[in-house]
């Protein structure tokens, strides 16, 4: 089988080069960024809202409109993470690490510019890779079984502790997040941690937990402050600062390339998601950077790695959905529904019989990545002024939006109660100087860890030695052991190196 079907590729391009398709891409980006910048509104929620409106559209127009909403919401979530320290989606968690500190240092314009171009370049390069590799991506996917996915997920959680050297605290809060993520029905259908409540059988709701731990806790911290910015004298206010930020990723080429590859590969893996891609990329960028001590304190390269991998993972997850019919996330599940509404069934049949449609989606997303720069500039030109709003107004507005976001997903008052409980929990973590982000990441990945653990036990029960014959599993296992035991190893090294006190 030929690796690239050039005839279908050109047919797909001709399907995209129509004014109405271009207009749908532009409108999808605008709506996606707007939705993504709202607390509690994920990409899947935005697509679910828009899905009924595109039912009677031309198939390619409807698919590209919803795909562009996906792209726009990814970047919109990064805007919230940078300006307010609130990740608008799970993939923007790593964006908070350096994006929000840059805002606190008065470099919000530069940070938004970096985030915009990193997202656009990551998406563009990743879709170009998929353009020439969509027919042969199966080889990469087949390398990762349940055991490798389990190790990869644990590795992503452990990376957060490397940011500021707080490995012990990060692992502790990450484990708490993992436990919270297992509330609800297990992989075998048994209820856990529900306290007899039917409303928790599907687990704790994502929006109230993440908004409570991160957003409301941050809002409580803002009370009594005049503004988010701590360095008022050097605060950026010119459009030229946005341009300066936009140029930075173009200079950080190696970081962009590595982050893009990581994002695409992780995105190809079913259920891995952008949160794993962004945190893994961030950890790799920190490990090979000469400024690794600045990571977590407003280092632009950290922001580049997070936003690039976040966006590039989108291409990988879409490619897996189209080639195998396996939705790796809630967003791709909604997009799979859009394909089926349009009369196309994602999977081997789509790649074999309707390859021109698959290539049209790839070409459309390449166009979407370029148009994102234009749409993004329009948005961040005005969003960057949000931080100058007096905190009394800002706190009130964010609180209202947070409550609406928590309540709006399932329309249950219980979700507002969950929001308040986790807001208090997040604030107590801040008071105790424990990181809150590992809790959120652990919670998001908890269900995935649980499912992959169950699959690993089912596949390798009574013959676990087979796992040790898989090089990828062994490599990830060694990495995890080293990270988990690093506090003990560091303590032992310091004990040995400590000079002996001379006898008096």
C-alpha cells in the first residue's frame, strides 16, 4: 500500500478551497476561542452546543466548522490559563506553570503572543505530519498497550513535581487527585466512594472540581489585592509586546519541534489526551533547557512547550479517530458523531473508501491553524486588558461565571456544592503551600489510570513477566521509579556529602 495517496490528497484540497468552507472555518475559530475562554466550558461542551445547528449543513462544512471550534477552544483555554491562572481545558494545565507567572510579572501581552503562535505552529506542523502519515500511523499506536499507557499516565503526573523540585508534595497531592478520579463506577461496574449517591455514579463532575480547586481558590487569594500584576512599573501595555511574544517561538525552533512530535505521538494514543502531551512536553523542555531553574517562574520556553504540545496533540487524536474509529476524548467523540451525521463512518473504511474526505479534514485544519493567528490577535488584543479590571469587579465576575460553568454542565445544584467544597480544599492547599495543579491532573487522569490498570491485570494476570519483555514499558517503569524515589535518593546523597563536624 502506498504511504501517500496523492490523488485523494488533491481531491481533498479541492473540497476545502471553497468560500463557504473557509467562512465556516473562520466562524468556528471565533466561536471556539470565545467558548474556550469561558470558565467551565470545554471543547466537547462547545461542540455539543453547536452540533444541532450544523445538522443540515454540507458534510465538509459541518465537519470543518466543528473541528475549528475544537482548535479555537484549545487556544481559548490557554488565554484563561495565562491571564487568570485558570486552565480553560485539561490541556492548558501546563500553560499555567509559566503563563500565569508571566502575567503576574506584567508580561501578559508577551505571554499571550507566545501562546498564540505556539498553538498555531504546533497545530500547523502536526497536521502537515498527519497529511503524509495518516495511512501509516497504526504502527505507532500498536506500540502502546495498557501497561505502557499506565506507566505513561503515572509519568505525566510525576513530571509536575519536577517543576520546582517539590516532588514529595506534588506526588502526595497527585495521589489525592488520582483517588478523587476513581470516585464512581469502576471499570467492572462496582460503585466506589459515592456515599450512596446516584449522582456520583458517573464520578465527580470535572468542571466543578477543576474550577473550585484552581479558579475559586485563586479568587479568594485575589481578595484584598488591587490587581493581579505584582510588578506594576514594568507592566506591558503595548501591542508591540504581543508581537514580541509572537516572534519568540520562531526563535525556539528545537523546543517547538520536539514539543510538536511529543504532542502528535501522545495524541495518537487512544485516551491519552492533551493534558499528558502538554505535561510530558513541559518536562522534556525543562530537562534540556539551560534555564531550567526559571521554569515555573515565568520562563517563555516552558509556555512554548506546553501550548505547542497541547495543540499538536489535537492532530494526533483526530487522526486516530479517523483511521481507527477510536475517539480518544470527549471532543473527538463529538467530532466522530459529526462524521456519522454527515454520512461517513470513521475507521478503516473511511481511510480506504473516502480518503478524499480524510484529506479534506487534514487540509481544512492546516488552513484553520493559519487563520488561528488572525483570530487570536483580534481576541488577545482585548483580552489582555482584563487584568487591569479592579479586583473587586474581576472577582465578582469570575465567581458568577464559575458558578454558571459548574451548574451549566449537568444543571444540578449538587455541582455547585461540589464547587464550594473543592474551592475550600484548593484554598487550604495554598495556605499549606502544597501545589494544587497535581490534584487536578491526577483527577483528570484518575479514570484513565484505573481503566488501564484493570486492562493490564486482565491481559497479564499470572504472567506479568511478559511486561518486562516490552522495552517501552520497561523504560517508562524505570523513569517512574527514579522520579518517585528521587526525594529518598537526594536525601541519601546529601547525607553522604555532608561534611563531618570536626571534633571540638
